[in-house]
C-alpha cells in the first residue's frame, strides 16, 4: 500500500467520461423506499434511552441536585450527573478549539438548556418523566447575552479562565487568560487603513447585525454509545466528523484511538450542527457507567439548546475615492459564541480574514472577536460565518454604490479582487472566478434590461451581492479504493453523506480513474475501524480534499491493476488504459477488471487496494497582522441576484426571482451542484426573511418549528435559478472545488439591496420580517410606528 | 410525554360517556395535530384521550340539505373540505381559506371539529364561519344543542362547549343571493405560518349601496371577534373608498391586538386596518 | 414578557399600601394561589394552580417582597418551578401607587414574567396571551378587596 502526499495539480490528458455527468444519486431509490439507514432508527439489545435534564437558569452555581424521585421511579435504570462523569473522567471537558464544555454541568451552569443530568430507562417516555422529576437549586449569577456588551464586560464572565485545546498554535497565547469573555481576538492589518481613510474622498460607516438561528436538520442529533467490555466503546452517531469524535473521546477517556470506534450512516441533514462533539462524549460515558448501550435522540426542541448559528454585530468602515475606488476598509466583527466555544474561534479567524469582501482594497484592518455569552453555544453553520460577514460588507458596499450613484454591479466589478492580486492576508488569489461570476450573474439577471419599478402599494426592486470564502486549512483526507475478486469496487472514505450527494461524487471520481460505471461502485460509510481518517465533512472541503484523496487512491489501485494486467496481456503496463470496466492494450485486446484479478490471484480472490492521502500546503497567518502567503487551498465565490416585490402597506417582501451564480471549479455532477446552490439559497432565504431565535432572560422562546419558521415550498421564489460560472481549480480533482455553501453567501444582502432599490429603505439587521420592513418604511416617511414593550 | 389512557369508542354516545365533565385532563381527540403539540410542549398532560376516529357514523359528511344549507361533519378533514365541489360552490371562501391553512400534511389529518373546538384564535376558519353566520351542533349527555359560531369562541383556547360535549357538525346557511365573502390571511414569517392577522368579510350590495356586511378579525385578538359596530356603520353606506377606509380605521381602533412573536400590538393594529380594507374591497367589487 | 395595567382604587394610598404589603392578603388576589406558608425568613411558600382553558399547570413557588418603599412602590418576586416538568418561573410584580386625592389611588402594575424550560421554549405564546388577562384580574381583585375592607371600616 502506498500513500502519496501530493498537493500539486495532476492534469489528465484525455477527455473525461464520468466528470460533468448528472448521474442520479446512488442512494435515491433506497431513500424514497424508506430503506436508508439512519442512526435514528438504531436499536440495540438491552439498550437504554437517556433523557436530559437541562438548566433553567442562564448562569448559576449548582447548589443542590436532587435526583431521588427520578431514581426511585420504577423502570428507571439510573440517573447520572456531572459528579458521576467525573468519577470516570476527572477532567471531562471537550471542544475542538477550547476544552471548555463539560460532558454534564459541573458546579456551574452557563446557559438555559445546558445538560445537567440524564435519566436512563428502557422506555424513553419513562426516562423523560424521570428527567422531569429531577430538581436543581441554583445560586443565580449575573449573565451576559449581547456579544458587544459581553466583550466589554468588566465584572461578568462566562468562564473563569480560557482553556485552549492546544491543537491550534494560534490559540496558545490565550492559555489561562482570565477576566475576559473574548475567547479569541483575531486581527489583520494590510498596509495602513488609517492612512487609506485620509486619502479617501468619502467615508462610509455602518453597523450590521444578524441573529442566532438553528440548523433545523430534519433528523435531530442522535448518538448511541455501546460498551465493549470496560476498555473499548463503539459510538453510532449522526456525526459529520467521526474521526474527530474518535480522537476527542479517546483523549477524554485516556485511551488509544483504536479502543474507540465511531460509525455513522446517512444523515438527515447536518449543516454544521453535527460536527465535533455533540452527544457522543455523553453517550460513551453513560454506556461505560451503566455497562449497557445508551441512546440519546434529541427532540426538535432540544436542538435549540444544543447548537446555533452565531449572532453577529459587524461594524464596517470604508474610504472611497471620487473615482469609485475603495481604498481603505476597516471591519470589526463580534461573534456571539454562547457559553461554549465549540468551533467559534475558528469561525472568527478563518472567516474573519475575509471580512473586507472579495475586493482589491489597498488598506485593510480587520478585528474579529469570538465572544462568550450565557446563550446556547454557537458553532459551524453552512457558510461558517461567511453569510454574516457578506450581510455586512455587501449591504455596506451597496450603500456606497447607491450613494455615489454608481451602478451597483459596475461598482463591484471595478473593485473586484482578480487573480494574481493579493487578498487582505497577502495570499495571491488564483483560480478564482470572481470576474466570471459577476459577468455570469449580469447576463443571467439581464441586469441592464429596463425594469418595472411598480407603483402605489407594490414596489419592485432588484439587488445583487457577491461573497467569497477561503476553504479551511490545513486539513487531511485519506481514502482507500478496494477492487474485489470479481472486479467490483468500493471506495472507503470518511466523508459523511448527509444529503449533499458526496457518495455519488466520490464514486464518479473513482469511476473516472478506473474506467468503471460509477453506479456500480459502492461507497463505504464512515466507520473509524474501517474507513481511513478524514478531518470532517464541513466547509465545502470534501469534493476538493476527499475528492483528491479518492482520485489518488484510485490511481494507486489502477497502477496495481495495470501491473497485473500487463502480465496477463504481455504488455507494458504504462501503455494500458481503463475504460468500460476493462483494461485495454493499445492493440485492442482487453480483459475485464474481474478477469485481471483472476489472472493475478488464479481464482476469484484477493484485493487490489489503493490508497491516497491528501493534505494541501498552508502557512498560518502571523499573529498580530494576520498575513500569510498561503492562507487557503482554494477560494469559493458566490453571487446572488434577487428581484423583490414590497407591499408598501404591510412591509411584506416577496422574492420573485433568485439567481445564484457560483465558482465551483469543474462541475463533477451538474444536477447535484445546481441543487446544492439552490438548496443553499433557499436555506439562506429563510435566515433572511424569518428565522431568528428569540430569547427572554436567556431562554429561547420559540423552540419549535411552529414558532421558528423555516421556509416552506410556497416561500420559494417562482423563478429560482443556479449557474456555475466557468472556472477551474487546477489543484482540485479534475479541476473541482467545493459547492456546499456557496449558494448561501450572498442571498441576504442581495434581498436587502433589492428592497432598497424598490423602496429607498435600508435595513441593517436580519431578519427582514414584514414588521421590520414596515417600521423602516414608516420611519422613512417621518411617521414612525410607536414602540412598545 | 407522560403515559395516558387512549379510548377508541365506536359510537358518539359511548364517546360522550367516556368524557368527564369535571376533569380537564380528559379530552376528545380527532386528528391530534393540535393536541399533540400541546402534549409535546408539556402544556397538556392528559389522563385519558377519547379518540373519535373509529366512530361508526363517521361524522365526515359534506352535503347540502333541502333548505340549501351546507353541512360539514366535525370529523371531515380540512382536505375533505378543501377538495369538496359542494363547498367550492356553496362557500368558495372556505375552499380558498383551506388552500393556505397550514400545509397539506396537517390538512390531511386535521378535522373541522378539532379546528374549532381547540379555541385557538390563530385558526383560519373561525372568522370566516362567523362572517358566514354558521352554527355548530353540539352533542352531550343530555342531547344536542345548536351554538351560533359567534358564541362558540369564548377566549384563548376556550369555547362554550361543555367538557362532555362534542361537536358533531357545522352548518353554513344558504347565502343570500349576491353575497360575496372572503378571508384574508396575513402571515409574518413563512407563507404556511399561522396567521398574524386574519380578516373575514361577507357583504351584499345593490345599486352601489351596502345592504349587509359581516366582518370578523382573528389571530391578533384573543378570540375570533365579530365587529358589530363596524358592520352597522357599513350597512346602508355607499360603496366607495371613503366608506371602506373609515370602516377599516374603525375596525383597527375597536380591537386590542395581542403582541407575540409574529408582531407587536401596534403593527398588528396597522395590519388589521390594511386587511379589513382589502377584504372589504374584495367583497364589494361588482 | 412584560405586561402592564392600571386601575383606580377608591381608597387612600396608605390603605392600599398596607393591604398590598401583607403577603397573605396580596396573594389572595393571585388567581389559583394556594397553601401559602410563611417560612419565617420573610419568604412564603405557595402553590399556584394556573388554569388556561383545559390546560392546568401547578407551580411550586416562593413569594417574597423584594422592594418595599412606602407608600409608593412595592415589588413582589415569585420564583419557582412547574410540578412534573423541568423548568422555572420567575415573576416580578411591581405595584406603583399614586394618590389621586385623599380617597383615591391609581395602582399601576407591571409584571415581568419569564419562564424557562419547556414552558418557556414552546409555551410562551400561550402564557403571553394570558398574562395580560391574569394581570387585569389581579388588579381588579386587589381593588375589590381593598374597597370592601374600606367599606367595612366605614361601617
Ligand atoms: C404545523 C401546524 C401548522 C398549522 N398551521 C395552521 C394555520 O396556518 N392555520 C390554521 O387555521 N390552523 C393551523 N394549524 C392548526 C390546525 O388547523 C389544527 O391543528 C387542526 O385543525 C386541529 O384539528 P385536529 O382534528 O387535529 O384536532 P385535535 O388536535 O385532535 O383536537 C383539537 C382540540 O379539539 C378537541 N376536539 C377535537 N374534536 C372535537 C370534537 N368533535 N368535539 C369537541 N372537541 C373536539 C380536542 O379535545 C382538542 O382540544 C396548524 C397545525 C399544525 C400542526
């Protein structure tokens, strides 16, 4: 078995067969017939169900925990508290960036909904009843909720001291820091923003906000812990990051990684909610404590207390010349991370350095703060913080264009960051289709065509916005391609298919290399005892990273296949080719893959195993100025155009057309890419128009889909359209890069910009509910609607 | 959810005996769409639920009697009503309201009886039934009685039904010729959301003069509410923008909207004004 | 959630204040408040049975006077948890008494109610709709009780 680390571009010199084909998703049939495996359905013999008793205060010291009534309820197997957890793991704190989150609350609770104890029973309803009988007494402590206030707080702190995980060199300096709610402050200085402002003719400054939101995956978070003796455990989980789960649970237990097995099935959506540790540490500990399998399946309501999208406050300041050139930009972003850091500090940095937008700006100053508050933890959410930043910089950019009476699209094009130019980190932009995306959008929108502005009660408007994202780095993917005795083939990879179609894309990549039919390739789902390491399925990294690893693994397997076939055919392996399920010699003779294997192993037996390992290069940003020569393996660009109709009497906004254009490099499966772009756009449409967590003293008050409204089919614009702009990521598999998040980037500001175009009213805070728009309209008429409690 | 007893009687009479006039924790159950939400929220912890799904007589009828009155069985699903040609002909506004009432999954199981007996002011059909002058048949241990739709809704989650009474059907009287009715649903979040404001209107006009008008608002108020004073002012008025505008203004002033996640009180008042106007414009069009 | 209301009581400010400051009397005006027991430390234990149509919820609560500023302001704090349901209720009720004349007082109440747990996450709209009604009934009951004592005094 050979492994290559090969970040260099690999160019194919023949036309591709499987790439660019819209083959149907491999799992479509089993999904529509209800045969798909989900962890949610898993039941093991002797399994107990756990129900979580949660904190009812936002910040408090636990004075007393009375579990007696729950324990004494007939049918209850056990009630487990933080103290029990500590008996097994003395320091039961986990997290990808900070080791700050306890498996169950210890001494203190830090948000309403934090897990405090678990009741276990064979009957889930009894477990729930028992959890309701648990009583806790708290000494309430002052709480902080707003990210800007929390960052400036001088006497109320969510944590006594910062506990960075140690895995990230750029967090080391934070170790042990006290008296702060700022988990991470990232700053970037590119030339001199202050001097830039002095050179500018106009200065613009605005503040934009976005609320907390939830992922609302249809399959709520679920995990099953299964003890194997007292020194090994299997975790079945709806996780997007099985490799991370194994590493982290092994660390907590002080075990080698090979004592922890983590497996997943299909996920009913993830969107970032199912990353890192969610229920996995808890079910592992419970299973080891009670020596029985334990399942915890969250309800939809409980998801609201588990992981959210960061609420943000972003201050943008730009200096612009009379000629319409942005010469300086300063951004400050506060990320409301909730009570536990989760991956928030990464969002703060990895997205933070793009906060000036995809523009060629001489002088940039960025400050990005991950802030602890007494709210449910915030983490990764499709887009990884980019939609919040694009909301700010593309609203801001639009205001500038309109105030300077410049065409918003032209203004963007005039300032756009082009290949060969340095981004704010100093990294030179390459293989990034910023200009092509704008051009494609202009054409798809028919931007210059005359429009009907409407009149009276209905006003129409059109807006555009563009955003970009750097793929997270440095991360590793490893894949195995295994050709069996009969010539059939499986890909072993840790990429989690949660509906995005990764199984199909990976099969297409392997099939392309091996000359097989992708529909005949099986993709083995993540199981850390079986599939090799993968950092996680997140941040649109899989097609690029795992796609490269699968391609390398397939090339490795093909090389072995050709050596074997070369012997059978008496031909130089270097002259062979693979197509149509066969290996072909230049003279036209061919053997099926199965026949090749039979020739090598003398019967239907053996395996041909290829492996591939992929990790791109990376230079971490230097502390203080955030500069790096190699900040990311690739950039993603997404632009959106929106047409809206505003009901001037109600403030109700109807999006009548939504056009998404993205740079996804080479398109591997056009149908899947289109659905990813449109799906992302509709998801972000909900976050734009209606979705927001509402809080009262730290309690979420709309913790159900009856009151937290995601878009339904009737909210989808009558015209919705997605297109990939021409582009090629030369370091990607067959030129491809990620597409899972790009559709979300620019939706919110495109709609707000269209509302402004229609009505002249600018809105700075999401979501754009009818009342928000109505109040803005009334305020613009100098007749504001009264406020009330 | 805590365990409870589930009964599935065959007859209406049996169902009534299984109900308990004194125990609020015993409830009838039809499509369960509303009750289950409350049970999951822990707001309602029943001791016994009496399911009406197996009743022999079905109570799922939809017919027009010899007097031209439309009868809708309490166990007719909202989809039954939405798809009924009789309803479309006799009360097209009801058909129209059903299209945007929740979503098809809910409509396929939710029943008219549950929709009304729940007493939730956010339901879409109650204001319309008020405007159409409908009445409800209630059956209890001592026989049956008729309740005017306007008297059915007493407060938030409160109806004038006794705890051991069941709705068996709703009757919508034959409309006077030339009556036009409409329901305007305004949602503040997603399109299939509950209404933030619901307005129903029915009117008859002849030679440019309003002969009769009925108006009801819901969702913003703690129960669906008829607006008799506004109706009275409309009667005999000429059909014109001023008439409608002042009726809308009066309607907005006559209620005290409840603030919630879907809008502040002040905003909902504005929305009542706008949607009463729009409803009246629709029903007074020639 | 916050609700406010105002009611005029035909009694002098000092009499209204004296009544309101007496927790045993005051809590009689809270609908469904039962089994009041003095704990000795200035706090009282009680049970509140709230009934909203067919929904019945029992809360085990502690009642305390948090602020007593005769003869103007009185603040009561009610904290506790729903029976058989994990969660918390926390209510601050502030009464502000303003004399209209020697025999009349305007009572403004402000109720700041927060619920945590299931009732807060999924039942907020129900409580919000009912809070105003509860508040108004509380104020009316307070008025009636004070006025009937007033009537007794004058007899
Ligand atoms: C996701 C969702 C969205 C919704 N959106 C909307 C919306 O936009 N607009 C809207 O109008 N509605 C909406 N609804 C509410 C829906 O209309 C009601 O849930 C439904 O009509 C209730 O009918 P049911 O048969 O399921 O009632 P159940 O849940 O079975 O019962 C409701 C109540 O009525 C009582 N009851 C039932 N039948 C009878 C009877 N025959 N006699 C006496 N009492 C009875 C029950 O005891 C209970 O108190 C929505 C519901 C859901 C779940």
